[in-house]
C-alpha cells in the first residue's frame, strides 16, 4: 500500500501537464505556423485546434470520472475498450512517442547551445556524450522516486515559463493590427508568396498545433499516483487551458509585431520578438536559454509518462512482467532502464551534421505515433457514453466523445497518412514483446490479433525494403 505522502497533488500534476505540452513547440510555433498559414488562418486553426484539445481533455476527464478504477490513462482505456492487443499498441505507441520526443529535445538542446557558442560550438561527438550524461541524470532523478521526479519537473517548468511570460508581457506593446491583417490572406501566403486556400492553411497548421498539445492526457497517465480522481480532472483542465492561452497569446503577438516574411526567416522567432522590445539583443540570449531549459524540462516529463505507461502495461500482463519490477521507492526500474537504453541508442542521431532534419524527423514520427492512442481513447469514450446516452445520462459527454473522435481522425488526415505509415515499423517491432507477455501468462493470441500482426509485419517488411533500396526516404 502506497503512503499518502507518495501521492501527487494538484499542482504537481498540473505542472507535469504543462511541462509535457510546453517543450520545443512553444519557441518555434509562430515561425512554423507562418510558413503554412497567414495570421488570420493561424488564429482560426488555433480556435479549432484548441477546441479539439479541449474535447480530448474533456474525454480524459470524463473517462477518469466514469472509470476511476482505470488508473493508467491512455493505455488502460484502449485495453478495456478493445482488448489486450489494442491496449498493448496504445502503450507501445505512447511509450515510443516518449523516448523519441526526448531524442528530439536533446537534439534541439545542443542545436540551440551551439547557436549560443558560435565559433566555439561543440562537435557532434561532444554533444553525444553530453546528451548521454543528461539522459542518465534523468534516470537517477526518477529512480529516486516518481514524486521526486515530479517535484524536479515542477521547478524546471516554473523556470522555463519565465522567458515565455517575458516575451508575452514585453511584446504586447508591439501589437500592430496592420501587420496581423495581411492582404489577400485567403489565397496567398504572405511569408512565401505561394498560392493557397483557407482549408489548406488550416489543415497544414493542424499537425503543428497537435504537437503543441501532445501531453494533454498526462495527468490521466499518472492518475494511479494521484491523490484522487477529482485532482486528475482538475489538473487536466487547468493545464490545457493554461497552455492554450500561452500559445494563442504568443502566436497573435508574434504575428502582430513581426511581418510574415521576417518571421518566417527568423531562426528563433521569440528572440526576434524580444529584440524589437526595450530588452534588445539580451532577449535573444534569454530565449535561447529558455529553449534549452524548456526542452530539458519536457524531457523529464516525458520520461515520467513513458515509464509509467510501460509499467502499467507490464503490471497488467500485456508487456513482459520484468518491466513491472519496482524498487523500494516504487519506481518502475526495469521500464525506466529500457526507456533510457532506447533513447541512448537513437541518440546516435545527434552525430548527424544536420541536427535540424534529425529534430524534424523525430517530432514528425512522434506526432504520428500518438494519434492512434488518442483515437482509441476517444473511441472508447464514445463506446462508454453511448450506453449512458441510451439510459438518458451524460448526453453531453457522448457529444464530447464524438467530437474528440472526429478531431482525432481529422488530425490523422491533416498530418498525412504517409507519415502514419512509418509508425507501422514501431508497432511491428512491438509484436515481439506482446507475444512474450502472452507466453508468460500462458494465454493464446486471438485470431483477429494474429491477422493484424501479420498485416503489420508484411507492411513493415515492405517499408524496410523500400528504405534500403532508397525508393523512399523517411
């Protein structure tokens, strides 16, 4: 029985949510958005994406209230609704997102550090070893206890919000409606001069916005370690509304203070914003330090979330039982070690001379990986609330669940099925662990599960052939 002192309170959960959602995207989103959408379309996209994120948040709040016995969030919802194999895939995909995200964060950390160092930039080899050191510092922080990891995350998240708040407060004085309201915004991108339309602009912006909200479910993932389910619901809503307000304010201020072409050309848009204020060149240094602190904090949050998901799946027997092993501080040490080893191996990508492409590849595949778990959770909420609808209860939650499912499908289409296909490689590799877990429990694999596994393996084999033959490029 866990002691009450080991439980996570409201604000620790809130800051895990904020820390996981506010990572690299907050510093690049104005530049990324202006590349694909004019300010007016970007604002519409934020409204749609924000409402969609709120629908997902309400889905997780509803499920936490309706199924308080399911204390591992996104994984258990898929398992309870659609069986062991779908639960396994939700856990495997979500776990893979976690360590892939950490690879991207460490790449961005050293890319930003080298920008600051200029001529004294670190070599890829030194970056690799320094990144490895950071990775294993995470390991020892979390190994000392999940709550200790959450407290460290709280401190880091508060610190990284300071430069963001500074940019918002200082940037308000630069607001210029004439810059925001670009001419012919429905048909021509102001940043590049390319022809476009409103639907395309909003659709292209959705993938960027989804990456900004990945982590909306974080409180529910840690709900088994929360004080109670009401705390989980409050933490989910507070963190999503806070992050939405920060992103929208920063986007509107940046696009109202900096012309589209100038914003698009800037390597660090928030630094450019502060340079235009009374803070001047010092702002660039502040922002770059903020980026580094932000991605370190997000990395710690995502290590917590991915480890907890892997542990929950192993505890239920859909992952090998060794991954459920805990130390005396109730930290899932085996799941933590496996997570860090995977991250360590893929951190070799930091040796690439083109860090920006490495970063973009990692976040693209990571975003695609999380779409399936989100879709399964929303669909599960539809399944649960459909019964409530028939009996005349919680009709609003049925509507919210349907909207959350529609939003998930919309983002899958917007991100692009081409990227989603590459996630097949990750899900195919995971089959090995699922088969091992079933053998440990002496349970047979269902017929439909075997069909899905064969399908994944065939597609994965085809993709590997196409990659090796250079007919496609990730």
